C-alpha cells in the first residue's frame, strides 16, 4: 500500500535522483499526521466550546496542584507558547469566567492565573473525550508500537532541544 508521501518521494526520485529525500518519509508523514490529528482534536474541543489553545491553558492549570494557579510565565513554559499568545488566551478565558488573574502574592508586580470552578468543570468534562479521541487515533498501533514510537519521538525532540 502506498500513501501520499510515497508518491511524493517517487516523484522526487524521478525528478532529482541526485538528492537523498529520505527524510521526507518521516517528516512529511509527521507533518501530515499533525494536520489530521489536529483536525480530529479540534472537533473534540469544539464539542465543549473550546479550541486547542484554550484547552491547553485550562488543562495546564488543571494538572497543577490546587489551587490550580500559575504565573503567565509558568503557563507559557508549560503550555509551550509565546507570552503574547498566552496573554490573548488568558483574555478570552477570563472573559468566559474560566480563569481569573490576580496580583502575585510573592511579587506584587506579577500576576497569578487561577482556574475557576467553571474552568475546572469544563476541562474535567472535555478531558475524557480528548483522551478517548487520542485512544481512537492510536488504535491501529499495538501497545508495543506506541511505546516504541513515543520513545523514538522523544529522542528526536530531545535532539532538537525540547527538554524539560
């Protein structure tokens, strides 16, 4: 069975046999997979009135210890987004009553973001559907294949500087 990436590789082999385009076999598939997975996750989030960005912030706060509070800098680091993006997300979430921002107890110049009860209820309702979608997307892989793939992707991410 061939896929889109196989066809692209064959075309490059015909047109530029002098180039080793083998990285496209992995990176092209990762790119296509990201698009397809993203579309499926967006459907799940939309069913709960969320988008991926909002879910990311709410889930980041929810997985911290009570009172589910972080600074915008901590959120940015945990959610892997820019400070400008986090500000926009927080504005939208605060308008919906899902988070609050208050002065930082430790540093009067800073701000702390806290998950509200409404935000906790929303993310708690969305999370099982999100996890179910992820299980469905990975269903074609055995447990061993999932573990191997996760380990291989970790190696690649770490080589690109994505460490904790």
